C-alpha cells in the first residue's frame, strides 16, 4: 500500500549539502508533520507530495 501526502515546506530543520538528506516540517491540510529523506532542491514554501510505502508483515 502507498500513502501520498501533499503539503508545504514550513521549515528545514537539517540539510546535508553533500547528499541532500533533509529533515523538514511539512504543513498538510490536517496537520504539521516531520519528513525525512533525500530531498534535493527543496526550499521553504515549496509545495510537495511525499510518498511512503507501507508494508504489513
């Protein structure tokens, strides 16, 4: 199963300039969440869609 969340980048908490590993706060329609991953060229105010694959075992 795949989950998609759309929102606007509120703040960038951490960004490694060498490999683009980023920790950021995302404002969604319902909540503010923390996202992590390899996010090159992401800036505060950008609207993005993040995808997460959910696996149940």
